[in-house]
C-alpha cells in the first residue's frame, strides 16, 4: 500500500466549479503569493488567474493586489474575504528640481546589469549654493562707507593751465572710487586703462605761475645741482646722481594690483585700487601716513594716468593748512568746491574746428550738486568734455540732443545738395557733429 502523500501548503486550488464570489476571493488572495511566493507557484497562480478571467469575464481591476498579510509560523493561511479595491489614481509627476540645483548623471553602461534598476540621478544639494558668496558689488560704482572725516585735495590736469578741481573727499574713498570721480569731473569715457602712483617728498611748482598745481619733482633724490654742491659736473657724476638714492614711489595702484613689467622687486608695493583708501595716504598723525612719517602730509601726492597711450595725467596734491575737515552728519559723497576749465575732447584729432581752449571752457553747474555723483555711479547721469563746455546730462537729454542734431543735418542736406559745400558749412556752423 503506497504511503500517503503529504499535503502541500501552497497547492493550487482544484479546478472545480466555483461561484463568482469564491473565484474572485481566491484570485485576490493570490496577490501576495505572486509578489512573495516561489518562482514555480507564482507562475501557476498567474496562469490560473488569467484562465479564470477568461472564464468569468472579470474586470482587470480584480488583479489589483491586496495588502500583504503578515507571515505566521503556520504555513497554512486562511483567506480572509476582501472587497475589490478601487483603482488607485495615477501618480502625480515627479516635481522638477529647482534651477539652482546642479544635476549630474553618472554613466550606467559600466555600472549596472540588465536586470538591475537604473541608477538614479545624483542631485547635488543646493545648500552649498545658498551658502555661496553673492556676487560682489562693483567697486568703481559702489560708494564707500559713510564717515564724518574729510580731506581736501586738488586735481590738476597736467600740461593744461587752470584746468583743475578742488574737492573734499571722505577718508573712506578708495582709489577705485577716485578713478570714477576723475572720469566724472573731467568728462572722460572710462574706455582706457588707468593707474596711479603714490609718491613722497613732493615739490610743487609756483602756485602763482602757469604750472600751479603740478609737481615739480618727487622722491628723495636731490636735484643734480644740489647733488653736485656747486661743483662742476665731471664724467660719471650724472650716472652716480641717477642711482644715488632710492627714488621709487610708495604704491603702484591699478585694477589688478600687478607691478609694472620691467621694474625691480623694490620699485613699489603693487596693490589693487579697491584695496587702498585715501585715509591711508594722508593721516592726522603724519607718522602713520603712506611714507610712515618720512615726509609730511603736504609732501605726499598721487600721480594718476588715464589712457596710457596718450597719457592724460592728473596730479593730486594737498595743502597742509586745508587738509582735514569734519562733517556734522556722516556722508560718503565727494563735495566739489571749485571747478575750472575742461580737457580737450577725448578721442579727437589734434585740432577740432570751433573748440575753445581748455581753460576757457565752462563747467556745468550740476557738478557742484553733491548727490549727482551718486546718480552718475548709478548710470542716471553722464558727463562729457565738448567743444565749449564740460556737460553733465541725463541719457534722455542726450537722446533728444542727438535727434535734434540729426534733424539739423537733414535740413542742411536739403538746402545744399553739394557734399563738399555741406562739409564746409558743417565745419563752420555745427557745434556738435561727430565731436560733440
């Protein structure tokens, strides 16, 4: 007599007639087996489910898996009647990452098998980006910190008599602010390189002469006559005089803080113009000034150069008797006290018809309004050296002016069709034209 076969706990149900309710219940209960069962029984159950669907015409929602049941030590589980769950709503699309997060996708060809899940994208946290430093403000158009301490300086355009400015400046003014101020006061376009040198032992020209406000010499090296002491010059004396004593500036200041090419290590200390303040050149205690007390305040000066090819040069000096001032309220804008003359037109040939001498040009009264320099830094005001004046105007006023000049040109073209005659008339009458 053959031994009795043990009953299998996961034996497939017999194919007997069942009611719709029982068939539905068994199929729903087969859901956990499909997910967690063995590979052989899972296939049988799936085939049975497909066959039952075809026999009883059940909807596809019947295949919706029921929640998994807890496993017990007994392998036999008693099916619990469950209702057919409603179809789940479609999942919402995954939110797109914020634009600030940087996304990098690793290559999956060498790191995953065909049966593996795709490697998810590695999204860098935006926390570091939020903690990153914001873009720095422009040092040339950002006004310095407010202060009540001011110094008064003279800006003299070299080689042009009586073209100067006398300005009271906050001690927090940087050389970057100083560059912007010079462009504003002399009507230049800020389209060339610039640099500055801080020098000591400055000797000025006669304040009542034609070269008033310009430096006669600077540095610790004496004049050749002083070096010779009244004796007749011998061979080699000039060479000895040239290299007798150190004659280097204290600072070389530009946009990059780089020492000029070809100069020695001890030529000057190179520094960025945004890192040096006027309050470090002139101090109330002269022992703390740029020369560390080697020369008094009134013997320290600045040589500013713009457009290094043509070399517009401005000498900046001070008067020891009128150097330091105090303001009742802290402010950070310059106060222009005097303004005389204007430079020749920038980017123009040597001679422009109708252009007046530099010292005879007028200066717009807007230059004396303290708040206008801040508007200039914000791009709401412009300045330009023209044929007869230093003009300060708004962009809207300049647009209207250009339209008016264009209408005048068109009217003259209609009156005189001869191009040569038109050019002659334009030279005589037009006060603006290509050169403003």
